[in-house]
């Protein structure tokens, strides 16, 4: 397959949106590969997400989030028109706990793309891709978003960022209540 200009332009925007905002920024994962219908991520071990303080094992919810996000990103890459892709269903099988102090690698691939639904498979592993921590199948709904523009989203995020910095500590505390 030849050069895909649309995907080449889209990659940095997807990377920015996933790594620098929301739970992607909080978790600290990195998109390491973005192709049409395929995405790979890396999650560095972080003590903040330990599920069992005795063993140091990463919380299972983090694994779910990584797989859902990776599959969702893969789903976005096959869209032909502006849309969003909320998760309809996610089925996950845990094979074994993640080992402490090691990064987690995640990959996802679209295996079917219909008019309204995108079907994905994902896997999370550490040292050996053939020995996954967990694997999943997921479906994503295509919801048209023709009025949505990246520039509008970026402008809202910047306004929120700058406006939140102008508020006093008391105002921020009051908003959190």
C-alpha cells in the first residue's frame, strides 16, 4: 500500500490527543506505532497504579484502560469521515498478572469495519508477545461528528487551561465540590 497522506497528517493529532490529555496524560502511555487499523502503545511501570501494594502488580483497571484506548485508537484510524468511536462492547481475558517494574506493551488491530461498527482485537504483554497479560475483543460505534473540528477542540482545551490558571485556589476548591 502506498503513502497515506491523510494518515500521515492524522498521526500527530492522535498522538497529541492520546498522550497529552485526559487519562492518557495521567497514565503516561506512549503511542509507538500508528497505521491504518493498527496501533501500538507502551506503558511504563508506575508505582501510582499498583493494585496490590504487597506484590507491586499493576491494577487490572489500568490494563483494561490500555486495551480499550489502544483498540479505540485503531478504530479511529479506519474512519473515512469525521466521526467519534465510543466503545460499545469490550470483552477482556486476563491470562496472568503483569510483572512489577516492567513496561507493558499493547497492540490493537481492526479486523472488520462495517457501516456502523468497527471490530478490534487487542493484546497486552511484557517481555513475550506470545505470553499475553490479557487480550480483548472490542466493538466501537461510528457516530458522525461532521461539525467537530480539531482546531475547535484545541481552542477549548487551551481556553480551559489558561482560564483555570487564572482562578484562585479557593475558586478551584469550590469547583471541585
